[in-house]
C-alpha cells in the first residue's frame, strides 16, 4: 500500500478493493467558455478558478492521491501540457503520465488509461475524475469514492451522482431506480437512464420528484469491465486501445501511437459506456452529497466565489487590483493593471495580456460562440 | 496679414477688426471624467476623442488658424505639456506658447494671454477657445467667430452661445435679451445672465422658452476691455497679470513668474468677467448654430460617435481590435488587445496599459469621483 494512503475502516469496503484502486485524471479540454483566461496553451485545468491558490488540476490531485496513493494516480493529457502538468504535480510518477498526440474525447482517453492499467495490473479498479471540476467537501467526496469502489468491486460500472441543489440546466442528469444491496455502498442505486442537459421546466420536475442526480462524469469500474462494456458499442476503438496498451511500456509505443491514435473514434464515454450500461442494468450510482461544479463558464465561477449570493464582486487574480463602486459580478485578471468598475451589475471582466472580455453572467455561455467566431476568422493567435 | 488667413468679405465685419484678432487656446485641465484615458501627463486635449485622426488640440488649432493666421494663435498650457503641444502644433510661434508653472484656472490663463498680447499690440482683440472641445460645422463656427469679433470691436465682451439641441444638464446656459444692432453681428443679443448647470426640468423650460444658449466658454473681446472688466472684481489678479505681461518678453520673466504666479487667485473667467459684465449690460452673445460638445465624459464621446443614435458601439483607438456581439456604447483603447464584448448595453470600456475602466453611459459622470478616490488613497501613479 502506497504511503500517505487513507483507509476508511469499518465502512464495509473490502480493503483489497481500495488497494486495487487507481485514480485517472483526464486533463483535456480547453474550456472555451472560459476564454480568454483559458487558452489552448493554458487550459482551464491549469488555472486557479476558485481563489484557492492552486490550479484545478492540483486540487484534483490533492483530492485523489490520499485515496489511491501518490504512486497510483494517472494523468491523461495533451503532449503540449506535459511540462505544465509535471510542474503542477511533482509527485506524479513518470509511467503515469499518458500523453495524447491529439485529443480523441473521453472514451479514448479513459479507455487507454484503463487498458494500460489493466495490462500492468489485471483486476485493477479505476476511477476517472475530470481535472477541472470543483468540489466543496473533500472528506465527503473521498468517502463517496470509496463507496463507488465497493460498487465497482461488485461488478458494476459505478458513477457518483451529485445531489442537485437547484434545477440547473447546464448539467446532464442521472435518473436512479431501485436501491442496490452492495456491502460498503449504502447509498447505491441502480441507474435507469442518463439525461442530456434539460430545459428549465424539466430540470424543475427532476428536482421536485427526486431520484435525479447531476452527472459529474465520474466513473469508477474494474478496468476490464469498463473496456468490455465499451467494446460492445465501440469494438474497433477498444481493439486499438488494447493494442496500444500492450505496447505502451515497450519501445514500440511511439510507432503504435502514430499508427493507431489518429484513427480512433472520438466519442464521449457517456455514450460508449454509461448509456448502454444503464440500459443493461450494469450502471449504479452512489449519492454525492457535496458541492460540485464543472466551472463551465464565468457565471459559475462568480457563483462559486460569492457562495451563491450573487450580490458580490468576485475577484480572481494573484496580482489583482480592483476598484469597484456599485459593481457585482466577477473580475478575473492575470495582470496588476488597475481595474475600475462603476455601476455595473453581474458584470464579467476577464483581463489578460492580449485579450479582454466584457460580458455579463447572463451571457457568459455565449463566450464559446465568440471563440468559434475567432477560429473561423483565423484569429487563432489569441485562442 | 498672415498667410493662409481667411477673410469673409461682404459680411459687414470691419477688416481691421479681424486683422486685430488673436486666438487664444487655454490648454489645461486633465479631464478627470475621461480617466484612465486622460491623465496628468496626457490630458484630454492631447487625445483624439472623435476618431478624426487628430488630437482635440490640433483640431482646435485648425479651426482657429485660418481666422487669425498661424502667427496669431497663442496657447496657454502647463510646463509639462510644452513638448507635446509643440509636437502637435509645429506652426505655433515660440513667442506664442505661454507656460504655466501651475494651473491657476481660466481667469489667470486667459488674463495673462490678454495682458501679454495687449502689451505687445495695444488694441488687440482676443478670442479664447478651449483646446478640448468638439465642433461640428467648422465653416459656420468660423463665421460666428467673425461676428463675435465685430461685437468685440464695438466694445462688448462677446460670447458664442450654442443653440441647444436638447435640455442638457451638463452645461451652463446663457440667457439672452434684446437684439443688438451691431454691424457685422446680425445675430447679436444682449446677455441677461449666466446660469449654472440646471436640473432637467429647468433645462427643459429653457429649451421650450427659447432665448437660452449653452455656455461653451468662448469669449471674444478687446484685451484691454477684458482686463478692465476682470479688474473690477479681481484687481489684485489683474495687477499681477499686467506686471507679468510687461516683463514677459524680457529676461525678468522667470523671476517674476516665480514670484507672482503662485499667488494668483484661482477663479473661472465666468465669475471674474462674464457674470459681472452681463449684470452691467456689457456682455453680448452671438448665436452658434453648430454642433458643439465639451466632451465631458465617455457618454458624450459615445453620443458624438454614434451621431446621437445611442444604438451603436463607438470604437476609438488607432489600433483597436474589437469583437462585439449585441453590444452598444463605447470602447476606447490605446492598445491592440482584442476586446470582446458580449451582451452589454451602453457599456463604457476604456483600456489603457496600466488601467482599465468598465462602466456605463449612465454612470460615466462618476468617473471623476473614482479619480478623486485614487488621489486620496495616494494611488497617483495611474492618474
């Protein structure tokens, strides 16, 4: 057992299940709605979006390393981010950084990690947690993960469903069914279906009826079962991943990556694994009773910062100098320029060396379309 | 007669009156409400606030030089601005740049110019026009100035009253009385009184009743009469100015400036000359039927830029790069940073190297109080 590993005695989890656990952190995705802070060369997970003094990636590591052990955390990221990731995570073992030559969506990223780890250590249980989410109560998060590990050990594809605090329309939902009698997983429920981001009325009905959770994209499963499930809908993809995994720790890796990786199907793991597994009754959910956010846009950062009050001015930036007179919303800056706000409500100001964004919380989602427009017009130097 | 001088033949003005005319441009005032664009070391008159490709000072020069002749334009400014003024106005004669060691308000600035010019050329008629105002129809402006020169030649302190286009509350008003029968000044009226910036109801009543003009702070008078009028209320001030003027073109100037200038009373010429002269019936107004603005804040710049429509996004900045989606208001930038605005109405964004301002047209007047707050808190490096 790795040093620094935490165990929850007396919670009914089989020790060997937690000992077989490996945390996987897919660190991809630029976070277009967080432009111009988040960029191709400085994606969302490399920013401190909570004012904690740490990047989201480092916070993710700090949540997971005590469960899995520092030797048992794998990061899957783009080649361009290798140096930044290593600088953030000095304890990350060399063999546990998996570099993608190009982004291939979550099935390939998590599937490759599963295949490599299963090849190295048959029977391994993996849990995949995005590098750029925010979680409030870390203790409760960890005990929930341990529940999910018990479920995974029992043969389920497990997910953690976040108890909704409002009828959010920015997240997908998980509908739960019957309780499952799995030792070590007292809150476990069968999953009936995954639902895409709903409209407001639908979201309200979910929250009122109960039994619906936010889909935080956290999946915990035995690596071999995850790959078997994925292979049912994406056999070619899994064949490629297994081929890569078998050669990963050999001199053949480079040549195989060049040949196989570019041809892999890009598909989200929700579609390749979660939805089909739910339909087969192989997906289970444990209840995540902690604050969670995917920090999708600046409005959500403002909300996180203000503790949901929405009446404050949140300020993010190590050297931020802000002078505000009747201003609410959020200022994000990576400079020490004096930023003065007068009489602006729910404003979003993002100040970077080469680009400035001014919008409002209400329109924060539209930032993505601006990034798209910049791409189309070829002004990629600021992306 | 100086080269390049324009004359309006057949308009009844005595040629000798226009030949005796000297234009004075007080170039002072930082324009606090235009911070952070306008600064102590880059005041309002050194900016292009109309997108004309020229500073306000240069535009003022270009309006006046054809009337007075390039040799007969005097600029009164702070010592710190000498180089910038000379760079802007290469035709400005050395003897015609008057440097203030510290700002002493308009009575001292215009009074010193009057005293120097009267000393050099007894009988001179001066016209004083702020360096940082905007005027629409330059031809009409010039013919109005020629009318005012005729009034000045007839012994009046003349002013140009701007025909109001709306019940503005940001300007002072001039109430006119009987028509005056002065050759060459067909629109001349007696001035009954000067009124401070009114509230909206009062401003509306002025515009409805007619006979009220905006006070644009333009004064045209024989220099000796202006000083005589000023001496009635400010005898010490005028004594000091005359003493300075007598020594101005001698080696004694420096010592006298050091001794006298710091002690001069700071008072606006409206109080020292215009109001008392109006009370005595010595003040006359000619009708300024042209667009005029003192560009007091960013809202007025936005309005000037949009032609009053208020539905557009005005962009000022030589290297401005702006991407706007449902945005109205104004962007002023001295950088080439990409500025993106999404879903913001009547927004004011002013982007400079060391300070950024975000406010709305509605609150543009409050910029001054922020500048005051910065002064009080000692953060003068950005002022």
